[in-house]
C-alpha cells in the first residue's frame, strides 16, 4: 500500500489556512483535513495555550497525520504550527510530507481575523486577546517562518481557489517524486 501524502498549511492566524484547506478539500474530496481548531475544541475545551498544551496538541496532530498517511490517505494539516520544531517533527515522521507557507503581512492577517465568522471552530478575536496577555503567534509568542517550505503562497496577492490549485499541483508532484 502506498503511503498517503500530507501537506501542512502553516501561516499566521488570519492568513487563510482554513479557507484554503476547505478549497483544497473540494478539489480532493477524499482528502482528510486535520484542523487544529477542531482538535483543540475537543481535546482542550478550555484551552490555556500554554507551551505544554501546545506541545501536546501539535504532537497529537502529527500522530493523526502520520496514521492517516500510513493507511494510504492524503491529509492536509490546517494549523498555525508557530514553532518550526513541530513542522520538522512532521517532516521526520511522515515520508511523503510537504510544507506550505501562507505568507501574509501581519496587518492584513489581523484585518481578516477580525472579520472572520466563527466557522470551522476558529476562536474569535485572537489578535485582540494578545492585548490581554494571551499567547498569540506573531504578536506575543513567535511565529517561526518555515526555512525551506515546498511552496510559499503570498495570500495578500493570491486568491483562495488559486492557492488550492497550487497546493493540488504540489501534491501531484509529490506523488511522482516520492515512493509511489
């Protein structure tokens, strides 16, 4: 059985991860979308966003993606993954892995996040919470940009459907270039 492909869609809150993951799912109906917001809501209904909690949540996300891949399923991880070590863990554990960085200026991400509806389980008012001391990637805790992502999409210039098309192309190339 071939291993499934896994793509981690990373970027600041408000960069477009969930919208693009949903558009990718429409292009690839059989693909699983692992959403950190949904996992967190189930596993930590009263999240603290502590370093220990984040470590546990991201390790669980990598485990789920690795398990799906091992069963032959393709998956997209829709999660900020603000520290490189979590994305690098996925890269080490999952042989058919690609990282997609949604590059978005902070002011645009903040504007988008402020307007977004509470779809897909994403918490509302993330950036406003930073002013109250919450650990928010890119504001009060670091967001470590990927060093060598397979794909960078500037979401202030590239639309949702086009972004999904680009990721779909990456997945097709990944299928050809890795053990098939």
